[in-house]
C-alpha cells in the first residue's frame, strides 16, 4: 500500500489489515466495506442509535456553534455526507440551513426520510445532483471511511462555493484511546485496536489521520484551515450500549472495556482527544494549510 501523502510504500500489513507510513504517520487498511450486504448483519442498529444519539447531538450543536460565526450572509446550502439517522440535518435545519443529506445505506437513509429530511441514497460525490454547489460540506465521522481521501478532497473543492467551508470531525491517531489500543496490540491484545478500526463492521475505517496530516492533505487541495479543536469521544450515558451493539462481542470483554473506559472519563479533558474537529475554507486558488487553535 502506498502512502497518499508521501507516495512511498507503507509498512504492513500489521495483523493482516493495517498499514503505517513511518515518515508522516498516515495509517490505512485493506478492510472491505459491506454496506447494505445482508450477510454482514453484525450490528444492532437500534442499540447503536440509542448509544450515540445523545453524544452526537451535543457534538453537532458544538460544531454548529463553531461554524456559525464563519457563515457568510445568505449562506444556507449545506451537504451532510454520511448523514445516517439525520441528527445533524435536524440541528442544521433548526439553525436556518437548507441541508441535504447523503447516505449510502438505504435502510438508514429511509429512517431520515421518514422524518421529512432531504436525503439522497448513494456515495460522495457520484450521487449528488449534477453541478450543485454548497456553502458548507460536513463529514461527521465519515471521511475516514472513504476509499480515496485525495479524490474526495478535490471533489469537495469543486462542490463548494468560493469562501465555503469544509467541516470534518474524525478519529485521530494521536488520541489517547488509539495510542492505548496500539500498546495493547503490541502486548498481544489486538481486540481494542480492531474495534477502533471497526474491523468486521459493514463500514470499517480505511484511513486514520492526525490533525497536522489532514491539514496538509486538504491544503494541497486548495483549502485553508480556519479552526482546529476537539469533540467528546464518549460519556457514561450510552457507553454500555456502545460496547454491545456489535452482536459478536462477548459480555466479559464488554464489561472489562466498560470499566476501563469509565475510569478514563474523569481524565478526558487532559488526555489527547480521540476526535478532532477541523474546519477549512475554500479559497479561489491555491492555498496552504494554516494551523488553528481551539479557543
């Protein structure tokens, strides 16, 4: 596997599925998505929704708070890539956005449509209406699932209006949980790392970035970083359901993970965050990424 940043061979596959660039820290996997495949029915979607809804809704309000001061007068058209249950679409609509969702899983898209939300079934950018451009494009825990991040970045540039914003929250390879999982993998406990990669899930992680790497990648595509921050990774509420939505998980392992993660919660503010939030602005021409700091 070739690094998308350095264009050099990556070390691996480690454990048969993930690769690492020793030069820039980019991580990638050879895991195969199986969205919509009835033979990959490993997730309890009801339990997954119950586990994530409260946390995601709070995080989505935080994201909208961050981008609201950047919003140009009259900027209303927003695209939510991988909109899932439609929670972000609902929050954006309440703030006055004309928000379109894009969701590859037809069954989950139907859930959002029943709420009266505007959702297109398909993949970014192929399923979008031809020629349509947006004031903001949002990837909420989605970009790391894309098979070609560089092509997606170019497509975002083409689909955004000049001065528009690209909003991303995604897992960070510099986060405390990821580093702990890597350590556990090295001592012969590969399960937590496989779970973070979502190995065996219908939509596994195909990449793992860190904020500096993502800023450079998008800078090459014509974006300027205007905000860098973080979001809550997990809370006590919904944690048990989150560990049990995988139908293949064992009760003793889930209980051990619940106990360990619960002990980490009081230290979450001082530990490196596992979820980064970055906002980029589309320039009219070439742009170089600039580091931002969370206020």
